[in-house]
């Protein structure tokens, strides 16, 4: 059985701001949120939509992670990214849902499957969960997600838009 995917703060923030948190369930029925990620989001305050989502969404499961191994520490990532990769590293086959480029490179170097917010939207389009990806991506950009026109257009071409 595949391990539950684990998610970092930025996909949670962008998807909750955009009202699309349920896209995370394309990766799995339950999503692991490391304590370090939950704490980062909770520092935003109790009225923050992402903090509220973590509290109210039963399939977002907050977990303690093992100590960060030296191999991940060497990448000098943020606490949340390190916790996500530590969880995934300790649970082989676990997908890390993470947008940070350095963290994605670390995941690739460690053989950890990785997908970002953009990848979730493309998966939703491929699986017929959404009819068009472009409006979703535009909404995510309005919610603060950085996505260049070039990358967005390349991604949309992959799903026939």
C-alpha cells in the first residue's frame, strides 16, 4: 500500500486561498502535514483560511516527523521543507507535495517522488476533475502563487490547452 503523501505550506496556502484545497486529495485520501508545516501556517493567526483548513479538514493529518537527517540538513532548506522531505525519506514511496525549487531538487537527489501545486492542477485536468486548467492556474496566481507565463503556457500545452 502506498504511503500517504506529505505536503508543505505553499501548496496548502495557495490551494486554500483559491478555494481548491480538495485538489490535494488527487494525491491521496489522507495528506500528511508535518508539525513544522502546521506550526508555520498557524503563526499566520487563527483567522487565516489555511490555519482554519488544517483545523477543520479531517483528511489533513498533522504528524511529528523524525529528526532531519544530515543529508537533508546539508541542503539548508526551510524547516517545513526539511520536515516534508524527512517524512518522505522515512516512508519510501511517499510523494512530497512541495513547490520550493531547492526542496524539489533535494527530493530528486534523494529519489523522493515530488509534485507541486501546478502538477496537482494538471493531474486534475488529466483525470477530468476540472474541465479547464487555465482558470484554476489564474486563480492560483491571484492567490499569490508565482507562475511565469512561459511555464504556465508550457504546462497548459501538456493538457491540450
